């Protein structure tokens, strides 16, 4: 054991003392030679005889040096270092090839690393809390396609006490809250959490304490309402004051006391949110006033529930224990017998799922697009590998004489393959390094594009590099090395040595070797065609989405969000404020119509209710509360009846307007004007139909316009409803922002500054995922065309160079230059044609995977297929024609003399 360790230590030291070890070895060998020579002189031999006998005894001195080095060096490491040095020299001698190889691999590896980094940040990365593997996400399953992860308040409170299964049960909900700043209220990202939230996540505060079950009660703890702030909020609002504990913070017009500060590394149970502060869940009626989701009971589904498993409890055991608890909890918290019966009919039960990476709804929005993007990136990487493998095969063919000579001089085939693989590994490592360098910027850019439309403000995805991303990059770099290096290395070192030494790069090769490179090139063309077809389909689908029409004209429409729930006006006084605000905006230059609406289309907020004719069947309608001139401002046609008026108040009778789909649903072949419908079958909610308007899309551009109804804002039941001002203008929208802020400050000084967005921007943002996928797929398709062009040109140019002698002899025997061009081009065109046919078949079969992403676009759209074939055919033709023209310019005598 000791001798083995000493030997290892000696070999390790030799790596850093090579010259000294070589000198000591030479001195010791010379000493032994001199001792032997002196011994022979004493035995009576002459000096010349002694020297000759010494040389005969010791043999070749260099061989002794080699054998001794094997004893005190890591032979494999020495060979590896030599191979690396040799590969660096070879790559430096071919800067054009090296640059192309690095850029090609950097593109493939960088794209894969970037998208994987995004997938890692959103789907895979564990929460930065101790023992995150013990966390579980709670949900409710009712025989529906997806588990419901949104909990009502009483359901969570019933589960919170089940400590025989869980160590801690906690809930949370993130939202923007109004915080009183130095000059005005500011909308700041906060989170409502239950009493066991911090205890379950096991992260100690930086200062003070965190919230406890004593804080999570109506009215807070006896000491008052407590708030825990983040380290970032402590720095930005309190200047990292050491006296922050006990400071007052006004949230939603209510004073809270700062009791703790959480460190920056703590992001909570939702990895996409970075709350600035945390308040207790039981205070929702104060934070979200005038809403009261706590009081709404099982009707309001608004929080996410998680738990930390007790030691020794697995998810299977937890689910087995939750099953018998589901029905008792259902009866305990739901007073509606019909609701209970409906839930039991659908096999209602609680479930626990892995929660080590926390929970965010963004995963449901982006999992499918990210997998699709990752598949495209895999196609780009495979294309890059085929490209480089083909080029390395051509490059290896040009080195056949060199490799054959080295084999003839005693090098083993295994040793040469190792050297060639080291060259491929070096290319892969350099490409991976470039890919890792650009990955954070690219992944964050993709995340920003995706989040621009489908996520609330303050939400982000951490795409920073970690060990998982690093190991993923290392893994694909190793795979790339095998893909691009092994086949060229095997081919370059195979065959007859005599032929290779005699004929070099022009030696005859077997049929299998002749077919291998064309197969790789055809595969490259086919794969590129698949990527181009996919990009064409997604781009066509996006174009049709943009041109399909929403049922209204978004051009010139501006939405101004007013948040009025934290100011004193309500009822009729608030309606007068809205009316005055609208009149003020109507006098602005270019404004042609001003109205108000509760819902803005395509913002992921929906309101639906069941309505029925008296004595008829109930139908679900999408609802919106609007003010007069809404249909004019949105350019929604009014087909029958009249618009709403400010005088349409509750005492004058409930009024409603239907879109065409709803009118046909309730009153087929009848005039709906003057007819009545009931909400939820309640005769107290008898609405008179006063108008029929055009169908307008509601949730997204993909779905057809649903049956919808509009009610006047003057008949709303909420005391302090917040509405959007809907303004149609023919001029610039920018001046409206200043006018809206000024009017709001005059009419309602207690509300935050209005937020203005354009309807065109909202429509565009609603297509954020489709737009990102289309843009990236078009970018990848462009990269595929570029990589294919470079790869084909480089490989074909190598092949044309190998045929220099053949071309020279043909031309010396009378072949025309045009014939030489046709000869080479025809050979290359056949390869490209085979690749196009194979790629077309694969694209037709594989495009079905994209069917769920397409809108009014067939996966086998003939225009997309023809356009893709033509574009790739032109690229392949150009890449084939240029080497053919260069070959035809060869002078016969020069070509023959080059041998």
C-alpha cells in the first residue's frame, strides 16, 4: 500500500519535473555505463573493446530512456498531452476549417445549452432550500384531464392540520400589492403565505424572525400585523438600515410592522417569483379589498398548497393516506350537497406530487413549447455533427498517406484513432466553451420573450448556469465527439497500407467507404429540409393567426387600467368619476371614442356565467361589463338594437347585449331584441336584451369567438369596481398617458398612476409563445441552410481536390470543361436529390408532431413543402456548382504534375 502510494506520488511529481527527471535519468544511465566500462578495463579488455561491449550490453540508449519513462510517468497522460499539442498544431494550420467547425458546433451546442438552461430553470432546478426532495405539491383530482392545483381557503385549512402525514402544510399566493412610497403608491410584488410556509422551507431569516401560525390569523398576532421583507427590498426601501426591524410599512392602506428580513438566496416556493415582502394568508380580505376570497369559501379557488413530508413517508404512502381523508374533508368544508354529489361522482380526491422544484403555473404554459424548441435544437446539433463528420471524413481522406506511413512505421491503429478522436474532442470542447459563454444571454432573451405576454409583471425565470447545465454540456460534447470523430477516424485508418502509401489521397477505396460519405451528406440535406419545413409551417400558422381577425379592430385602441379599490369613492359617485374621466379623455387630440370595460380580450382573465331563457336550458356565456360607446371604440358592429347608456342603471331594469353566437344559441330564427334571459335561472336577474353585436374573440386568437354577453357597468354589483378606459384614437397614443395621469390625480388622487397599453400590443403579446416559436424556428432553419451550404461546399471541395489527377487526365484526353462541370455537378446533385426525397418523406411524417401548434395550416401544406424543397435545392446546387467550376479550371499539365 505504501509502495503503491509512493509510486503514484512519484509519477505525479514527474509531471512537473520532466526536465529534471530526464537529466537525472541520463546521468544515472551514464554512471552505470561508465561503471561497466571500467569493470571490463580491469578485466583486461582494451578501451575500444570495453566501449563496444558496453554499447552491446546496454543497447539503444533511447530505448532505455523510453522504458524508464514508462516506469515513472503516466504513459497514457503523456500520449494524451502529445495528441492535444499535435491537434492544436493541425487546427492552427487550417484556420478556415477550424473556424467553420467551431462556429458550426458553437451554434448547435449553444442553442441546446441555452434551451436546456431555460428548461432547467423552469422545470428541473430544485428549490434553494434544505432537503427540497421532501416537498410535495398538493392538488385535487376529479377525473379531469389535469389535476387542479388551485385551492379554496377552507380546503387548505382542513388539510393544514393533517400532521400525521405531513410535517408542515403551507399555502401561498403571489400578487402585486400597493405599497405607500415617499411620493405615491407603488405596485410591488408581494406574497401571501400561511403560518407554516417559512418553517416548511427551512430557511432562517437574515434578520429578525419569519411569519408563524400566530401571525396567520384574522387580525394578525396580538402584536399587530407583521410583514417579512426580502433583502432586496430592505436595501432599496430602507438602505440596509440595521434598525429596519420594527419599522412601519403601509400595504393596501394598512400599516404593517417589519419583523424580519429574508436572504437573497430565498426565492420561496415559486421559483419564478421574487417577492419583495411576505404577509399572512389570513389577511387576504385586507390586502385584496374589497375582494374577500376567504369569505367566499369553496367558491374561490386562489391559492397553491404544498407540504413537507414527514421522515419516512413517501409520496405513495402520502397519497394512500390522503385518499380516505378526501370525502370527510369534502363534507366538512362544503355546505352545498349538490356540489358534494357532483364532486363525488367525479371521484374527487386529494393528491400529492413531487415538489422539489416548487410550483409555478408557467410550467403548464411553456413545457410543450420548450420541448418543441429543444427538439429543434437537437436537430441543429445533429445537423452540425453530420456536417463536421462529413468534412472530417474528407479531411481524413486527404491525410491517408500520412496515416498509412505512421502505421507502417509501427504506430498502432488504436493509437492513431485515439489521436484523431482527440482532435474531434478538442473541437467539441472549444465549441462547448463558446456555447456555454453565450447560453446565459440567449436563454434569458428567450425567457424574456416568452414571459412578455404569458406571465404577470415581476415574474422571471432563473436561467443561470449550474452544475446540471454544465454536466449536460459536457455530456453532449462527449456525444458530439463520438458522432463527428469516430466514423472518420475508423475510415481514415482502414484499408490497404501499400495502396495508401503509394497513391495517398487518390487511393482506391472499398464500396462501403465510397457510400458512407454520400449517405452522410444526403442525411444532412434531409435533416435540413425537415427543419426548414417545420419553420415554414410555424411561420405560416403565425401569419394566419395575425390575419384571421379578432372580431374587432385593435388599431388605434388604447387600454388605460384604473385601480380604484383603495380609494373612498364607491357606487354612483364612482360611476360619476368614471364618466368625468372619460369626458376628459374625449377632449384629447385625435380621440374619437372613449368607453370603459371590466375585461380586456386576450389578457388571460375570464368571466363566465350560466344564463337561460325562462323555462329553457342553461348555456354558459363569456361576460364583460362595458360602458356606452364600447362597441364603437372597439369597432365591433352593432347589428340590432341599441348601445348602452349612462342612464341604464339598476332601477331602470337589467339590460344585456348578446353577440351573434349567443343570440343564435338562445333565439334561433327569432328576433332577440326585447326578449329576456335569466342568470343561473334566478328570476331576480331578469335581463332584457337591448342589442346584438358582432362576434369577438375572447381568450385567444386560436379559438373561435364564444357565445358572449355584455352588461352595462352602471348595473354592476361591486361597490368599487376597477375598469379599463378603452380609448380609440387616430393620433399618437403617447400623449394619452400624461393626460390620463393628470385626470386621475385630479379626480381620484388616492389611486396609483394609470397603466396604459395598446390593444395591438395586447393582441401581439397574446401570440407571444407562437411568435417566439416561429421566430426561433425560422432562425434555426436559416442556420440549417447556412450549415448545410458550408458543409456541402467544404466536403465537395475536398472531394474535388482529391480528383485533381483524374480531372487532369480526362481533360488531357479531350474532355471539355463544361463536361467536367456536368460530371461533378451531376454526382453531387444525385446526393442532394436523394437527401431531399428522404427529407420530404421524414418531414411529412414528422410534421404531425407540430399539428397542435398550427392554426388553419395543414402539416402537409403543399406551398410550404415546395418552397422548402426549392430553397434547399438552390442552396445544394450552389454548394455543388462552385467546386465543380473550380475543378474545371484546372490545367491538365498542372493536374498531372501535382502527382
